[in-house]
C-alpha cells in the first residue's frame, strides 16, 4: 500500500513529519488522532498505561504555533510519541512496573527524554513493562497484562513489550526501548516491528529505571535504543537520542560511521542460524534460509559465517556471569543464597527438566567477588577485540532473535520452572536469552528486522549484527531489505 493511502496512525514518522512541515497536518490533529486510537484499542491490548492528554494537546498546539512562526525546534517538531515506562519524564509517573514506584513522579527528564523534547517531540504517555523490566513478558500488579496485537493470547515480549505492542497497534509512530537481555530485539520480533540495540554507550542511561531513581552510574550490558515501524524511522530516532551526556558534550560529539552499503549486491552477509545449544523452530529456520537465498539472488555475497566466537558455548558463560553480577545488586541475601545453590547443583538440575546451558554461571556471577568479575570483564573485552576479524570478512551477521515466535502468556512461578516449546520439544524459558547474548556481551549494534509471518499468523524477525560502531550499517541494511520487499511491518489482522 502506498504510504499516502495508509491511515494516519500507521504512517511513518518520516511521512507524518513531512505533512507537519508542509502544513497539511497539524500536530494537534495528529495528537488527537493517536489519542483516539489509544482509546479505541488500548482496552484490549493494554499497551499504554499512563496518559497526559491535556498536556500533550497543549504542547501540540504550542508546536503548531511555533512552526507557524518559523521556529521549529528540531527534526521531531510536533511529533507525538509514547515512551517505555522506564524513562523518567518530569511530572509524569514513572513506575518501571513496580508497586513501590506507583507514586514516583520525577522532577527532571531522563537525558533521552530531554533530547526528544529538544528535538520537538511530544510525550503522549508511557507503555507497559514487567516489574523492574526483568521479564520477557510485559505484565505487573499495577497495570496488568499487555497482549500481542497479532494474537491476544500471546505476549508482545518484554521488557519493551508495551512499546512494541503500541507500535504494532498504531498507537505511536516511535518508541524508545532499553535492552539488557533482548528487551528491544525480542518484543520487536514478537510484534513484527523494527528495533535497534545500539553499540555500547551511544545512548545515555541517566534517568532510566532500573537502576534506582537518581542513579548516575551507567549499568553494564544494557543499552537504550529506537523502535519503529520502518528502518528509516529507526535511523531518524537514533540520530536524536544518541550522543554524549550534557557534561560530556564539553569534550566530545557523536559522529557515527556511515553505512557503505548502497545496495544489496554490495553486501557481504554472514549467516549464523544454528547452534546445538539453542535450537529454533523449523519454520523460523526455513524463513532465515529463504532470506539468505533471496539475498544471493539479488547479488549479495552470502556465506555461512565462520569464527571461533560464533558458538554459544563460548558466549553464554561470560554473558550469564556478567548478567548475574549486574542483577545481583537488586537481589536480597536469601535470593543470592538460592542462586549459589543453583550454581552448585547445576550438574544435577538438568535431570529435573530442561535447563538453559551455563545458567549456573548466572548464579556464580551473582555471588562472585569483584576480582572474579574483573577477570570475566577482561575476557569479554578480549572477545570484543577478536570479533573485529569477523567483520573484516562480512558487513553484517544474520542470526535468530529467539527460538520461537511470540509465546503464549505464562505467568507461572517460579520463573525458572517455565517452559517453551521448540520444534515440538520442551525447552527452558531462559533459552530465549541465548541468541541475543552475542551482541549484548560484545557491545555490538543489532537491529531486529521483521521478515515474515508463520502459518499461524505470528510475525518473526531476523537479527542483523554489525561491528562495533557500525549502527548505521545494520539499520541501513534493514532499509535495503525493506526496499527489496524482503522485510517490513505487517499490520495485525483486524487492526
């Protein structure tokens, strides 16, 4: 469908901004339309959990007045959008899905939010997350369960699940997620939208919960990044939110390396689609292989990627160890002791049911002294340096995102007893962390790109990974896939 024929709520941010600039659309009219869309569909999807309608409309009218006076603030001037309920917006409740924060109203914007407002964006409200953004499904006691717009019986993923669901349902043109264990890439995959986990430290994390409100230090492994319904919109939003924190602007500015890929026939594409430690559904494997064949037909050099680090046996121990070390700060002493026992009993726990490989390293990471963390961190840095040789051979690496499409809602406890079904076999719930670990551990840019639907009608994405700092290459490659008709957002049935 031609972009001009799309309903307003499904048009791209680029197209909406063109209309705002041309004067054929006002910010007030667009904001009103999105608020009506939220009122119509949010009761069944439950993606948006906080709204400030009057302030949004007031800001939209002000944006229209500023544009009429020739004083547009920046590239997002007058564009309304929602934000994941982990980013602090001054005067708006920010809960991170936690009852303890139900009344938390910060008096200062997160750095990301300040960048958005400086660019002229209008914050409509907040989208749902799991408690403290710590699950692959988005539900909590404050706001309830968020449903996948493609099938309400399935989760939109987590922790940026409300963000992905809102995008897929046409409630917002853009979102900013955060990603520690696939929390951008997996919801994008489950909902069939675009998401990008940036290279390490490109986006400021000050004003994100967790950590606790007021945290100034940057947490390990986690990144903030753009989510959208097109690759072009990812790049637009990335250009707004990436850059130094205010104090750091005195000494450096951002200059991301441009993509050198202007067409698919210039691309060197590596495929890493299978690993014995984490099988994926056959339908996904076939979809990825078909994509590889289609790229070859269009002139791309497509190869099975070969590198010592392209093995989950090498990646998962360090990832789970450092993940455990990071999350240990939020655990109570009894929980730390429990994780110590899980680590000790790891060789025998597999006899009780499916267990994610090396998950015991998570328990060891929770309880290790700092000198052991330093050794694991240095190993990670050596691996990050070593991976440069892979990207001398390929421009992008394509991998799965998770073993399956969006799973059905499963809120059973304890979490470690949950199961997913992969190729007809029960697998551990935490297997959903396996394929995202490579890019997270090594701080690589990774773009989650929608490339198809299964026979059941659920969307699925491919993960496009690049060398450190080559964010515009992975996003740009996603755009080339779109232009070739090999990727793109598909509207959920009935919406």
